[in-house]
C-alpha cells in the first residue's frame, strides 16, 4: 500500500528506453512518491522493465491495459487506481519520455498545496516557458492547436495540450465520477473543460520542453484521427463555444 501523499501517473506505450530513467529521476526529486505506470500492452517490453524495477523501487506500481486505448484512457485508468488510496492528496500526470522534466515537479506540487481548488498546468508558452529543438512545422501546428482550443473550449490557457499537470484530490474524485467521451490526447481538453465547469481554478507554471532523445513519438495519423473524433464527441456532449459561433 502506498505511504505517500503524492501519486505520479505515467502512461506508457513503447517507452522501454526511457522508463527506467524517468522513474529514477522522479524518485530523485520525490523519494516517497507513488508512481503508477499504466502500460498499453507495449510490444517493446516496457512492462517487463517496470516489473524488474519494482524489486528495488518503493511505491512503484504497474497497471496493465489489455488493449492500446490512447493516452487519455491510460491516465484515467491510473487515476482510478490511485484514488483508491485515501492518503494520496495530489495527483500528477506526466509522460515518461522525459520531455516532461521531473526537476519541475515541485513547482506544480507547490501550487496545489497552496490551494486545494487549483489545478497546476505546466506551460511551454507563458513567459519563462520554452520548447527546445522543435521543428518549425511542429511549433506552427502546436500554435494552431492551442488557438483552436481557446475558441473551442471558451476559457483561456496558454497551453491546453501539455499533459504535465497536478491535481488536488477533490478534482480527481470529481473527474473519476464523470463519463469521459474521449480517449486520446484530446482528453486533456475534455478534463480541463470538466474542471472548468466544476469551478476549479487553473494556475499555469512555466516549463521547458525538450525534444525526446530516445524512442519514437506515438503521434501518428491514427492518433490525429482519434483526436478529431474526440473533439467531435466533446462538442456533442458539452456544446462547446466553437459551435456556438456558427449557430448564433
């Protein structure tokens, strides 16, 4: 049973080259944190690496998803597992590819500890934030996506698409009671919309986001398709602001 008040949710798919380093760096920053690795049946043996690490790493848990369901679904599976432990008060989602840097975890935690009604979001685009070694087309695509989501969701963040976030327990309890309609990266938008409707506040913290060094990105045409389908489902369920612009 976890003896920490902090849970880190790490969704993984083919991250065998990064997962050991990610866990080691997280433990260096937060030695007592509980880490829940949610693996989508990675064919590269990510789960096997985690199982070996469990023998010598305290509060390390492996959640196996039988089918690859996308990042959003994996994160929710991690939240559902971690929420069972009542001593956990702060929940953090982050990627295992080291683009979300463990050295910045304490900045997010500090925000949530100050206010249990606030969600802390790491931002690449506010003052002090940065992306490193990104191609021009990736920067343009990210800028377009964030501006679109501002119109679509109807509330302002500088970085909607960064999945490096810290939540108070009350927010995760509420989120776990909701029936989310998205499963991919667009779940970040749906969960933020749910939190906005529930009157939770957002506080953005600048972060530095480097290009991954090892492994390959899981973003592909199928991921894009899943995101677009997710946005369509979100719009149907929540009647987002973007559709209202065309119906007025």
